[in-house]
């Protein structure tokens, strides 16, 4: 309490500093006291809310991390500043310009500048101080661990990306399975979007993962989703057959477009909530899109 009062006093003059006891009656004194108690109560609520939010999140302390990669074909013959600012859009172009001018980026062991051209076969290295976004503190659950068949089935919570991507690394599913569960290496078979929760099959060897991937491609494994949408969805089953075009792969943005790939999904309403005006749907994609 004392710390908060002190912080308020330093931020702005305390109300009592302007109200000398010689010029205040008892009602004024009580009013000021009520104001101070109200301020402290509000701060208590803020602290409680912040603590409640913090308990629902898993955070990673910032750390230094070397990023190494080889130039992809679409990177060839492009200036590195233009390349990184369009390929990795979680940071501003000013940030990347400063990083390049600071000398923390090298190409084939030599310091790269904003105008350096990336060529075929180039090895790009960048030392970054990573500040990963928090994810849910809901734990990843192992539902099945079959050592003989070399697979595990896990329940992935929403907000956790499957692979290290963008600003996520240690807070990705594959890293969590290695660091928190002790698996030497994992090979994902099916994928879920970062914000989607659900079951995933993980191969513990590349051979098993390849066999399972083939079963998905051959249509031997079927996917089903439960989703909540705004509004009152029709009671009858709806089949949507429209071509989907990926506009931005990094953002996961897809639109219905004649140039897209054929997609078919069946939707069936399971429940409609009149209070929230939302519907719970059973969704079954037939094409993987």
C-alpha cells in the first residue's frame, strides 16, 4: 500500500498537499479520505486483474538466439533489407535497417549492409534478442504414447503455434515437446493453426511420420472440427464447395476466388445459444482446405 501511495505522490501532488487542516472542516477531510480509499481500491482491482491474466499465460524470458538459414530461391538477387522486411513482417523496416547497419547480420561470414544483394547458396546469419509473445498456460497433454508404433497423440491448446515461426520459438509445440516432455525429436503429421486447439498425431521417427502423412494424403484419415461462429446458423446441413485462394500464407489469409483450389466442407449446427447469439458447428473438410 505504501509503495502505491508513494508512486501516486511522486506522479502528482497528493490532494492533501493543497488542503491545509486549518482550512478544512471534518466533512472535507472525510471526502478526501474517501477519494484516497477509492484510489487504493481501484489499484487493488487493477493488480488483481493483472495477476489473474498473468496466471493464464506462459511467458519466456528474453534471450539471445542465432538465426541461420540458406537463401531460398525466391530470395535470390534481392536486397537484403527489402527481403527481410517483406518476408518477416512482425518487425518494422526501420528495425531491420537498424539491425543491418549495426552489423549483426552476416552473409557467408561477412557483415551485410541494407543494400547487400542475396545470391544463390548464401548462408545468412543473424543474432537476435528474442522477445517471444506469451501463449496460454493451458498445458499440452499427451493423450496416447505408443512406443511400439512410434507415435504420440497430443491435445494442443489454442494460441500455441505448431512450429517455430516468426516471433515464436520456445513457445512452439515442437519445442515444448522436446524441452518439457523430453522427446529427442518429433515429426508432425497433421497441423493445426496457432489459434486452433485439438488433437495432433506426432511421429517419433521420420519413417513413421512419412507413413502417416501418406495415409492423410490418401484420404484414409478424416478430420473433424468443432467451431463457434457468430449468429444463428441454419439448422439443416450446409455443404460449401468453393475454390479457396491463399492471399497471404504467413497470415493464413484465404479467400474464395476462381483461381483458387477446389475446397469442400460440410457444416452441421450442433447448438445455438440465444444469449450470446452464437452457434456451435460440426465441420468436416473433405479436401483438406
